[in-house]
C-alpha cells in the first residue's frame, strides 16, 4: 500500500476524532519536474462523476489535470460536521475571490452517492450560499469509493471506514503540476486554509546540493 496514503488516512482519522484540530500538513517532491501532461499523478482515477450543476465530467481529465484543487468529503443529509465545515469553506471561497473557478478549484465529493443526486447537492449548495466556481460531486458508489481511497479519505479498518461522517473533517489541497499536497482540518481558521493553499501553490525551493 502506498505509504503516503496510509499516512494521510491515519491523519484524517485523527483529525476527525478531534485530535488534530490545529494541524496543517504539506508534502511535495522537492526538485521534481512537473508531471507530464496526460499522466495521472499518483494514480488518481479518472472516474465519471456528475456535478451539482448537472454536468457529466471525468475527475482527472476535467477537474484535476494541471490544476490547483481543494477537495473535501460531505453528504447532503449530514447534520454534524458537514454544515459547519461547508460554511467555513464558504469563508475560504470569499477570501479567495475570483480565483475560485479560475486558478483554484474547489470540489466537495459526497460520501453517500447512492443517496445524493445532483439535485440534492444543488439544494445543499444553495442552502449554504456556495458561490459559482465550487462544484459538488456525485457518481456511481464504486467510482466514488475508488476516488476517495486514492485521495486518502479512508480508514484502514473497513468497519470504521463505513461510519457516517468519518471522512468529513479534512480538506486536501493539491497542486497537480508540481505534485505538492497539503491537508488541513475543514474547521481550521479560514485564514489558515488560505495560507495552506498559497503555500501549496508556490513552487518549492530547489533541494540543497
């Protein structure tokens, strides 16, 4: 199993449990050349998804390739961590302004695709005053599971992994061209999340000789 994914899954579990409420993390391949166009960095699956606006998309080709992305997990019927996390990320979206949808792309992936239709997600986005440039995503359950596992939103224990709301506490931030990744609690101060985005967005210094 990919060591990075194991570490991210463990950190996600800790954060959701409240242990890592102030944690901000980054990883990168310092000195590495940007991934060539067409390559699926870190084997991120190119699954078919539906947006809350009714579009059919492929995750890698249409939403991730060559982009700076911010992605979290949620579901429309959640009444625990999801609503405050979404409202917090709305503040992040406000702080980023017109960069969202232009050079920073925000995505929320449902944990319950068997329940959440695009219409359900559209209603959720409207209820939480989400602005254009931020997409809510659903799809076939098997495809959504493949994607969340690839992004590190999982627990190694299958029983724990299936618990409602287990994966909604963290936000993953990825600079796909530079293969730089960050992770932050979804309920962190919005200024911290924006700072993390800016850090992941910047090119790292070259590795010392």
